[in-house]
C-alpha cells in the first residue's frame, strides 16, 4: 500500500476510543507517520460517544493530525485550545515521523486503559500517551513503566496541558531511565471518562 501512497486511512470511524483498537492493529504493520488521524466532532457520528476535546486531539497526534469537524460550530472554550494543540503536535511531530514506537498497554485487551511510548533514535527525548476508558472512583493513580530509554541517563518528565489557549508544561520530576522503565512512575488518573494525559520525556544533562 505504501508503494502507492505515503499516507493511509485506517477507518472512517474517528471516535478516539474506537480508534484505540483500530490504531493498535494498524501500528503492527505501518509507521505512525503514515497513519491518517483527525480530531472528530463530539458526540461522534458513528458511536454517539462524547469524548473530551483534549482526548480527541491527543489521540489524533499519534498519526498525521488534523481537524475533521466544523470549528465554527464548536464551543468557544474548545476553539481557544486549538493553538495549544497545534503547538504540542509540532513538538512531537519529529518523534511521530522518526521515533521508535513501543506499546505499553492495550485497551483492546484490558478494557481499562491504553498506553504508547515513542522515543527518539538517540534516546534523548520522547513522549508517553495515556488514555483511559471509564473513570473508576477512588482509583487515584496507575503505575507506568516506560520503554526504550537509556538506563543510565536522567530524564525530565513534563505533563502537557492543552486545555488553555497556550501550551503549558508542568514538571513531573527527573528520574533515571532505569527507574522509569523498571520501577515506573505513579500517574494520577484523569477524573473523567475517556480522559487522556501526555507526558513528554527529555534528557536532563548531568
């Protein structure tokens, strides 16, 4: 297929929760950079599911990214967050195009959460995307073990916030690659159905 086209369309189903399984299957064969992925309207036309705007955007960032909706008809508070979404995608786009992909968890299998990790070839940066299914009361955090990092390097973890007009980054902490991959970190779960969190990973020079 890639002989004829550098980009493919996985499915007309753009519901981000449906896409967790669709993209998991596609990722077994095709690079992320070839996978068409867009921000859809909500409620979704096919599934009728309502998903937060930020989750729809973060899921679309695992592919080519774009908007498949009428932005003149979305709420003003959502419209104001589009610049932050585009800014974040420009930061992770080189990783989507050239990074190494790792699957951390499969929503298709566990029906609770999905996790992927993309790390640069030189292991200096990357990102982790967490997407949850239905919110579970009193389930405060989840242990996440990353993949693909250098055991002996130190990495700063940034929580990306695209809920405002400008992209905001919160420092989660600095850890050795060994810690991030084997002990993991405790990630606070979004207190909503179908919430998502993106962590950006950057090497911290000693």
